[in-house]
C-alpha cells in the first residue's frame, strides 16, 4: 500500500518529528530519527543541502558551525570532509561520534522502518540541482511514495514539479492567506506546512475539499507555557480539529508530546 500524507487515506493522523526527536537528540541525525519513531512518529522532517561535490546531506544550516565540530559552508566541503565531522558532541557528550547522514542513508532507514520523510530543500546556492539529485535518489530507491519535498521558496517548488511531475511537494507558509488553496495550486503543491497560530479550520476544510493535505507545526510545551500562565490554551481546539479530521500531520520537536495530542484525539489509526 502506498504511503499517503492525507489522514483519510492513511487511516491515521501522522506524527512528524521535526528534524527527528530534536528536543532530546542531535537534530537531523539517525539517532534523532530512531528516537522519533520510538516515541510515536510516523514521519520525520529533514533538511537538505549539497556538499561541494554535489552530495545531498541532511543539515539545517548552510554552515556546519552550529551543530558540528567543524567550520565553514557545506558548499565548500566535500562529502569526505563532511563525514569526518562530529554532529553529536556539541549537543551532548553522550552523542559524540554521531555523523551527518546523507539523504540516501535516511531513505534507506525510512524504507526499513516504514516511515514517511518530509524533505525540506534548504540548499540556497544550487536549489534546482538539489531537487534533481533528490528526485533521482527517490526513484532509484523506490521512495517516491513516502517522501514529500517541501520549501519556503514556492517558485522553486513549482520548477521542481515542472521538471519532475512524479514529485509530491509541500509549500511552507507562516501566514494565513486569503486563498490558501490558490497558493498551493499556483506552485503545484499538494500540501501546506503551517504554524498552529496561523491555522483556521475553514482553511483546513477547503484544503481537503480540494484534495490537498496539511502539516501543522506545534510549539514545544516550554513555549506554550506562556499561554498557559496567562490562562490561555490552544490545545483543546487543536485536539478537536485533529479528532474532526481537519489535520493530516502534527509536527514538532517534542515527539511524545505531539503523539499524545493525536492519541487524545483518537486518531492514531
């Protein structure tokens, strides 16, 4: 059975580990993906950039400085140099020796564990080449059905679908658009990624009526605490929207927390 990002086809609301279980594991690494699955995730969100020799790797930033013991732009480092870096020790000494994974490794992992991949193109200098490389990998590994390619650059997404009609794409937005369905149709995307505070149930209904899916990103409990201290709580509405079938994927850094929300709504499949 093909992997579907639409809840009504999948028979469940997906739980998406943002960069894996990034609250307690080094982001965008295999340990973070494995921990996300163990905590209830059915999909993981990853970020993709290109090395100097054109290899798609999983990293959020354009430089390696924040998450590794290295320095410099990924686009100036070849794969061998990238693989020599430690992507875990800065997060916590317990993860010392963790490597930056390639997209190919993540795809192999996802197939073995029957997980979906939400793949964000972060590559800034060669985005079209990154898309082409990813599309080729998806075909060669038989992973087209379990991956959706996403990005903030809606023009890039449109070009991606024009070159690769078999790709599924998701447009990221941090705004509530007057015509969200129109935005997705304009860039030929089949889904939208949107923050919780920009979600409206009417928009979710309109997306589903058009055959489009959504992924809603939920802040960590530490960030929600400000609402709770002020006597406000967005979670009851969110759980009701999940229960009503309005949401296809819940995404977040704290995977057990978002998995609990889906379970509370009775939409685990």
